[in-house]
C-alpha cells in the first residue's frame, strides 16, 4: 500500500513553539505509513534539525517576507506550483501567514485534506479595532478553506467554535512533550547565560527566567518592571530572558532606565534551554497574548514554579503544579506572585502521560487517515 504524503507548511523554519510542533510530528510519524515533506519560507534551526533527521524540505523564499501584496501573490503562486508538483494527500498548515496563503493554494491545487493547527489566533493580539477586524476576517476565511482545524488550547477551541462554519471542524489535541534531562541546578544556571558571564548571586537571590521570542506579545517589559519592583522592596532578583527578537534593544534600554541592567540579562538564543530550567526559582511568563507555549510544559517537567498572566489557557493552568495566574500588564501582581512562589517547594511531574507526545501524534495521524473533510468525530480531551 502506498504511503500517504503529508506536507507541512510553515512560514519560518526557525525556532519556536510552532516549529517544535512541526518537528515533533514530522519526525514521529510512522515511516512505513507516511511520506513527510516540510515546506517553509525562512530557513533556520527547524530546517537544519529536520534535514539532520532525514526529512525532505522545500524552500519558498517569498513566504518569509513581510506581508505585502506583490510578495504574497508570488508566494501564493509558488505554493500552488509546489502543491501541484508534489500532490500531497494532506497539507498541514502552521503559523498564520502560511495558513492563509496555504489554505487558498491548497484549494486551488485540489488538495483533498487541508488541516490547520492554531497556535493562538492572531486576532487576540492588542491591536486597533480595524486591524483586529481585518485579521479576524482573514482567520475566519482561512478556517472556512480548511477541512480540519486543530486547536492546542481550550481558549482557542472556544474561539473557533464561535466562528460561523468552523465549529464542526475543530479538534482539541493538547501538545505533547518529549522527555528531557535537566542539568544540576548550578550548572543549569550558568549554562542559561550562554556566552555571557553569569550573574553574581547570593544565597537569597531569586533566580527568574523567561524563555521565548523577544516580541511585544510576550510582555517582557512587565517582567523587567516586576524585577525592578522586587529590587525596590529589598529583594535581590536576577532575571534571565533567553531568546532573540525585535524588542531586544528596547528591553535592554528599559532595564537600564529602571536601574536593573546589572540584574536583567539577555543571552540571546540558548540551545536546549529547557534543560537549564532546573537552575531557576520561577519561570515568568508575562505575556499580553499567548497561544500554548511549550515552555509551560517544560517547566512542569522540570518542577519549577510558574507565574504567568491570565492570557494563558486556564485549563492548562489547572494541570501544572505551582502555577499562579495574574492579570496581564499588572506589574505589582506579577511581583507579588513571584515573591510568593519563589519559596514554594518544587513539584516535578514526570508522569509519562501528563503531556504525552505519543498521544498527540496518534490523535493527529488519525485525522490524516480520516477522509471525510468535515468530520463530526470528536477528538476532544
């Protein structure tokens, strides 16, 4: 029996939650049953890791460019040509731009199964009303063009079910996590600084960490403000923000302005950062918009307390020990929760089924096998 051809489409083959999701699926599908190809716009860590794992790749350069009418038309044409050439049985879309263009291209190319995984609906972002209305319209059209919509959070499931024509397409499949080893605490703390010299700390220093892209959505300025407020209370805190992004310079300037530039550190992208979580007292996630970040699952595995804003999925919060939610943009509440949780005992949850990667793969492949385009068969947990 011929293998079913699965094509994943993603805007950037770099590093991030959507990229990890694609990697975990692409490398864990049964090879005897599925032939996997990953197409992307911008090359990066994901592309390198997939190539090392023997996964076939296709680059679509126009897809990586910022939203613009001419480059988007070129990207659409490139994608249609690729789909007509490869004739995949399933196109699995990830990231908003790739999904919008990919869904239309897949329809034009006559693909029989189009799946879109929502890694956080983009219309949840803090934008002006006109922009949000336009983004909602694009998201809704994308949902209509797809045959199946996978949501990885209960929050996005509710939003999807409110979209006309999308309710029966929605399938909630929680993220799964690969097991990993954490380093000894002192080694983990030093390693998270990358090439930078690690901070000087004392026995009472609170060691705070955020892992993620340095974007406005991550609300990192509020984490820096909370660190400054803790310092003003006489609490010594070190805050390591591991990741890259366009907000880096602005965040460094803010730390200097608030007088904590010697306590807030930006090591950039840190390879295998999750294994270093064991070196910290609290994971801080001060996001103003969030989907389903893998780092929360990783923190649960590592056993460190988490302080996050209420934009995080509430259902997930109930499954993670030592996690406290605070209102977004509330610096005082963030600082209070950090101070309270920093001394909480660590609760490492190493149950194999807490965030099962094998279950995520099995439930997703079941959708690949199912041929009815708008199945009412539930995949909800």
